[in-house]
C-alpha cells in the first residue's frame, strides 16, 4: 500500500486588515435604539397576550401605547443610571495606573472609552425620551408588537389544532367534540382580538 504525502496548499501570508475607525456616536445610539425598541416591542407584545389570554380583555390601542411609552421612559432612566455609574467608574479610573486585573478594573487608559460610553448612554436616553413623546412612533411600535402577538397566538392555536388533529383518531367522540369546541373558542377569541 502506498502512502501519498499531500502537498500543503499555499494559502498565502496573513495580512491583518486595516483597523476600522471607531463607531460614531450616532451609530452607537442607533444600535442602542434597536435594542431598546426591541425590548419595548416585546414588553407590549407580552402585555397584549397576557391581557387577552389571562384577563380576557379586549385589545385597546391606547393601553398598548401607554405601555410602550412607559417602557421607553423606563429604558431611558436605566440608560441615565448606567451613564452615571460609568461616570463614577471614570472618576475612579483617572488616577489609577498600571494594568487591569479584570475586565471591570478600569485604569487611566480606559477613561476615553468610559467617557464615550457614558455620552452614548446619555444620548440614547435623550432619544428614548423624545420617542416616548412621539405618538406616531409609538403607534408604529404598538402595531408591530400587536402583529407579533397575533403571530404568536396564531402559531399556538395552529400547534394545538395539529396536536388535537393527530390525537383525534385515538380519542372518543365526546373528547374529540370537546377539543374541537376549544379550538372554536380560541378562533373566536382570536377574531375578537382583531386578527380577522
């Protein structure tokens, strides 16, 4: 039996890519805004589902808008608190030289980064406060949250229907009728919530 030695492929010499410029303050705020709005949408979506399923309450856009407004304001307060914490860390780090012993052990070399992060958090908080006062923006956020809630509830009903259907052949006629009635109730509830 012959053993062939494979030739090594020439992949060239590694050249490090050129360093990227730091993200602008606007880019940092935009990224933070994506995360904050996603969190606000999820909060609204969950409240809409809870009110419909647990409380059997009708969908009210003004209630959903109030939740969205409150969540954006809460996130703004949280951003300001984080900015204050970073300002305190920066003040402590200004006089500390040497090498850090862990990731939260800030030193004088970190002061610029901490300042930039703090500025980004303050700018994000300001933007969230402005958006919490913008009814058109809140309505768009609420509409998307409602659509996501509808999709989630609809998927759950479809899954329950599929499970009931697959079990149908093994169930008694009375149990089948009871399960079909549950599906009909779910569909009525879905229609009442505005899904169709």
